[in-house]
C-alpha cells in the first residue's frame, strides 16, 4: 500500500476507492467512484430519482424512486450507459439494471 507524504488534504470520496482497491474490494471501489460522479454523468434530474446501489459483473444496479421513473429510465438505458462511458471510459459499467426501491 502506498503511503502519502504530508501535503494537501485529500477528499474522502477520492481516497475511499483507492483504499478499497488496496484491500481487494475493487467492485466496492468502483461503485463508490460511480456514486461520487453519478450526477455529473446522468444529470441532476435523473440523479434526483435514481441512485447507483451495486455493481455486479459489470452491470450497474440502480434504485429508482418510482415505477414511472423506472420505466422512463429503462427506455433511456443506452443513453445512460453512453454518459457513464464518457465519464468513466473503460471503467464504465457495461449494463444497467433498474429497480424500484
């Protein structure tokens, strides 16, 4: 594990994924990174109604606040995945599973 030298403080949201990866929890590290930049990727309106919850075998599972929004976002899945690719590049999820919760 790399040690940091004294210097400027680091944001916790950037530190946690690295620590999780170092401990062997790469999936957990990726979901933290996705959550940190979710609104940036999908926009504020979608982010108000839908939040990433887990990542399994490259498929992002997200919780949506209503069945109407869930249906609408299912229709937008290709655009959402493209937006995630633009933000995360090769580290982006390859699938999206939505559930009301």
